[in-house]
C-alpha cells in the first residue's frame, strides 16, 4: 500500500471517528448516554443521582428511590437528609462521610462539616427528617 492510499484510509477513519464522537456528544447533551431516565407517573420523571447536576437545576424532587423503595420528599433539603440518613446507617458509608468532613465546599461555605458554624441549615447526619 502506498502512502497516498494509506493517508486516504486514515482520513476515512478520522471522519468516522469525528462523526462517532459528534454523535456521542449529542447523546450526552440529551442525557441519553450518561443515564437513562424513566417515567413512573403521569408527571414524574426518575433521574439517577449520578446524572450531571445541571439536569436537576430548576426541578423539585418528589421522591428518592432506593432500589424498589420510594420515599416521598418535598424539597432538596429533605432529599439530601434522606440520602445522608441511608448512608450513615451503613458503617462503611458513615466512616467515609466522617472522613469527608470539612473537605467538601460549595461556592461560599462548607457543605459537610464537623461544626455547625458557617453552615446555612446544618443537620446532624444520621438523624431522621
């Protein structure tokens, strides 16, 4: 195979790679490649917690689903409390949460801390709603 034929072959592969990556980016932007969502009730959509956080902006939670168990919540604060409660119930996850104290910050303040000071609405991990 001569150099010109080899370059044409590589060029064809490059175009295919570009088309494939463009399609993947389009799918990710539509959130179909990162996570599959599903409808459970007429006006309710279930999103995995692993989705891009931007997807949740402007949305209000109605429930948190753990396996087949559905826990109704009416705010993001209650959703976070339920998730933290479940995590702290498991000794290994609780240990990981304790190790993360004072290391996770939002834009202006700590999100997970050992002290209440400096937090907007502190709650104790492991306490029920």
